[in-house]
C-alpha cells in the first residue's frame, strides 16, 4: 500500500504566529490565561492549551477583572475589545494578520458608510469579528449562491464585499461573479480575502484526490478550512476527516491501494506522524511526499502584542 503526503499541509503562518504568542504569554504570566474563543479550530491544539492553563471564556464579563486575555486567531469585535478594557484586562492580540487585513477593509467601509456584503458562515467567529467592526454602515451575510441570487440591499451604488478567509475557492468565486452581475457598482474590497494557505491546501487536495483511492484529511469538524478540504476531496475520491489515528476505521482500507493524506491549516504535523506509525501494523506501507506548491509567506514570531 502506498501513502502520498501532499504539501502544503498543516500549520499556516497565522497559526504558527498565534501559538507562539500564547507560548510567550504563558511564559510571562501566572496562570490562568483567558481566551475569548478557541485559539484555532483544532481539538488537539485546544485541549493542549487547556491542559497548560488556558481557559476559554466566550463571555468577557465572566473573566475576572485584571486578568490576562489572548484574542484568538479569528479576531474579535470592537465590543469584545471594549468590554475587555472595561474589566481592566491585559489584552494580547493573536489575530491572524490576514484576518486583520479584512478588519482594516471593514474599518474603511464603515468609516465611509459603505454597506458591505460579507461572504461567509454567519456563525463563524471570524465573520462575527468582521461584522463587529461596523457601527455605521449596514452589513449583509451571504452564505451560498442562493443567498447571492436573492439578497436585497438598500443602496447598490454604495456597496462592497468582503469574504471569510477560509472559504472554498471554487464556490466563493461563483458567488462573487453573481454579486458582480447583480450589482455592477459593487466595490471589490474583499477580492483577495481567501488566504494563501486556504487556497494552496484546496488546490493540493484537489490534485491529491484525483490520484488516490482514499483521502484522509486531518482536522476537526469545527474547522472551516478542514471541512472545505473534505468537500473537495469527496468529489473525486473516497474521503474522511479525522482528528487523529484513533478515529480511523480498518474497513476503510478495503480495496485501497493508495492513500492520500493532508491536513488543515490548524492541524499539528505530529498527528499525521502518529497515524503513519499506527497504520503500518495493517500493511506494508510505502510513504512518499509530493509538493504541489511552495509556501514562502511567514510571519515573524512577534514579541507579544499588547493592545
């Protein structure tokens, strides 16, 4: 049996940066450390941080006054930041710089009273954080092609769109084209919001799934980018998403010659290495790695950023 590991996979630059910030905060301050949300959407990472003294409290008013707060990689609304200041919390910002870029675009739209269509999952923390940058302009949520075809706006001549950074590249461009057809004057503030890591991993799993009998995606079901990888892989191959090797089922190997493996942008490489060690008990395994694209973007490990 052959295993093909595809690159790029696993941690993106924003996740590495966020984890490094938390490590620095844990080294600098006494426990506990609080977060407004899961740092990233991966169960292994979240449980690891909890074991090391991080408490997730989605209601800022439940955090004891004067505590340490880390803002998750998905960002936060203005109201959350303001509430944190009111409680005299020391705030460290682990928001991904690419999400911050979206916030800056939202700030520009809000300041200039430009209504905004946000393409994304209305319940996702990143989208909630982006909506939370507005207090003047009107925001609308578009989650699907159906929404794009039926949404009604107040002023189509003063309108822009932004996107969540972890969406399907294939579906999102279809939605954007519909919006541009319906609203010819819409501003493209969010044309390039889907992040490089999301794009690269989706392109990679697309090619991987067309050359393998089974695709295993390492990621958590709470992860948007992991679910998008699964959706793409299932169009061309048998595919499953698992958190770690304990979720793997032996019957998946029936009539399988080649397994493709990838992982979401918030998944540690350790989980793939554990899986390969585990699966070798079932068959003689040949492992090779292929590179679809190279990632050069990185964010320097910052000194912790108080805000």
